[in-house]
C-alpha cells in the first residue's frame, strides 16, 4: 500500500521498538526501526520517512544530536520529529544536560511510557500538520 505513512522509530530499547511497531502497524502505518542514533540517521536518509519517533538516551549518538543532524539535512529537515523518551525519569543516568533539549527543533515531545492512544493521537496530528504544509 503506497499511501501508508512511513514512520521511523529510533530507540535502543528493543522491547519498546517491538511494542511501538505493533501499535503503529495495527493502525496502518509502515514502520522502520533503528536501535541507535547512527543507524537511525542511515535509515532516515535511505527510507525518507514521513515521521520520526526518536529516543534521547541512546548509545553512540544521543537523540539531541540525531535531531540536530536531521534538521540540518535539507532532505530531512521537514520531517516531523516526536521525541519519545524517559529522559525526565532517567536523565540522571546520563551526562546529557537537560538544557540540550531546549534548543531542539523537534515538533513534539512525549514522556515514556506513553499510552498507545496518546502516541497514536500525536502521530496522527504531526502527520496531518505535515500533509497540510505540503
């Protein structure tokens, strides 16, 4: 089905990725996944998703850095980014400053764990906004 929205989930939590993929696919979305920021950027450049769900605390490259790189890439700058993370709860486990998130150009932010209906509503809103802008 060519008109299905394409969503990339970038998160190092394999169980979270599987659960999120199931929720999104049940609602007709085509889902790609990456387990770290470096892989996420590669998949984003290859697949050109309609929306990216991005974790913050990850190995290799954190979500703040990934988001900055996405927004600097002319081919991906208009792709909405939904930061979905347990950073508020787990931020003390990392040396990432909370202030790093204040300059992000992400279109939305949601704390984990997010109920499926809340996640789906945010995804639908971001995709609708992108479709209207196109």
